[in-house]
C-alpha cells in the first residue's frame, strides 16, 4: 500500500479527484484562499525550470569530451532524429485529428473567480530560452578550454538540481494540480471534458505503436536483419517499464534480455543499450507534442501555429536526448519551453502534467523498447566500419 501511495501518477490522480471534489463544493471564500496558494506553487515550479534546463543540459554536453567516437556521435544523432521524428508524427496526427474531436471550449457560463487575497511573484532567474542558450555556450566553452574545475562544479550543480526536482518540484505537483482542478471545477466547465482525456490517451498510444513500427522496420531494412530478432526479447522489458514508469529501472532488464538477441553485436549492444537508455526518449517527446496541441485546443479552441511548432520540435528534441533521469523528467525540463514558445499557461501546464502522468507508462515503454531498433542500426554501422578498415577504406555515410 505504501508503494502505491508513493507512486507519482497515483498521487497526481488523487490530486485531480480531490481538486474536483473541493472545487465542486467550495464557496467563494474557499476559492479565494486556494487562488494565492495555486499562484505561489506555480511560481516556485516555474522558477525551477531554467535551473533544470541549465543544470542538466550543460553537463550532458561536457560529458561528450572523452567519448567523441563515431559510434557515440552516431548514437546521439540517431537519438535526436528519432525524437524529432516522433514529435513530427505527433504534430501531424494532432493537427489532423484534434479538430475532429469535440473538445472545443464550452459556451456555458462560468463562475467568476474571486479576487486573490494576496499575490507573491517569484520571477525566474532567466527565461528558459536564455537558459538553453547559456547551457550550450557554457558546455561548448568547457569542451574548448578543458576547464576541469568548472566542469566538476557543474556535475555537483546537476546533483543539486536533481535533488530540487525530487524533493521540491515533484512533492509540490500534487498540491499544484489539486489547486488548479479546484479552480477548474469551481468555474464549472471542466467535468464535461474529462471523457475526452481517454480519447487523447488512446490516440497517443496508437502514435507510439506507429513510431516503434517505423523504427524497427527501418532498422530491419538498413541492417538486412529481421528486427523481430530484437523486438521479441523486449517482453519482460515492456512489463517492467509499464510498472515502473522509469527507463532507468527498466534498463537492467533491457541489458539482460537483449543479450539473447542473435542479431545484435555484443560489443555494440553493451555500449548502445545503456547509452540509449539515458539519451533516447522519443515516447516522452511524442506525448508532450500531442498533449500541447490537445490541451491548447481544449482550453482555447485553437492550436499553436505551425510556425511555433517548427521551432518547438527541434528544441524539445534536445530535452529528449538530455532529459533528467526520473519519471516525467522530459516534461518537467520542457515546461518553460512549452510556456515560452507555445504560450501555454499554468492551466494548460497543469492539465498536461496530469494527462502525461497517465501516459507516462506507455511513453517509458516506447523509450526503452525503441533502443533495440537503434542498436540494430549501430550494429550494422559497426560491421560496415570494420569491413572498410579491413580493406583500408574509411566508411562513408550510413
């Protein structure tokens, strides 16, 4: 029982229920108290976002220094392109299916919210895009100057940020969600939309299946091997991912099970599976893109312009490669980006966090299972490289 209550998704689900009940029966005075609480919690959460961006992206860049091999470079490129591809798929499906779903804002009259008793603004140290650019510049600068002391300090800073996420951000989320849903329920126009969430989840799961199929078919065509000889061993990994919602927790099972595959080269497999398990999160970014479109349409009746999405997807894919290694880490790291580029406010963020928690098991399963397809591509590339070296020719492009 204790393990169930410690599960983030379960606590967020309880927060939604509690928020709906409170908002349904709350008086104007109760909502007047909840509003500043919601505001302060949101301020703390969004204050942390630039720190998360800088704290995780910069060390991820500096760690490339001693591993700048072609195989690592190809792994990073494949992981990034996979995240971009899954995001594009989600956007295409979202723009074409979401308008067909009856999730437009209701015309019913909402209750007017009371005045906030007090307001405390906690502005972040910098905008999220500034944090992203700073992370790149500092990371590249460290690689060029070989500043070991600053590099080690950044690793320690990353540990500090991870603790802030685990001890501050995640514990505050249920209260933030409950406060938001209390306000939604008080306004009176949310409950009728809840069944739509199930349809959104179903469409997203189908997108996961489609992108996994594409990756494995592509890997099979490129490698000339049967991709089923990799995918068939992922059964225990899928069950672990569904239950744990953690790629890290599933990684040990993935390493053990993929050793049974006859088509993965052992030295490549032992390198790629642990690496990709930490830098390849196409399922998470797919969820984020689709939810951003759906939630925006749900709350505003419109979706972000395609021009914004063209900018958003390549930036989001960076978080899909350098996301924090904790459940929901990709979403937490990209919240500021969602706000800055897509213009989704706190209401939309609260909904995205809630639905993402319900989807996290499937996104995690997608993340860890897709690593097998990329490992098959890397195996073929490694074989081509060895054959080329044996005849004195440098291998070309894939």
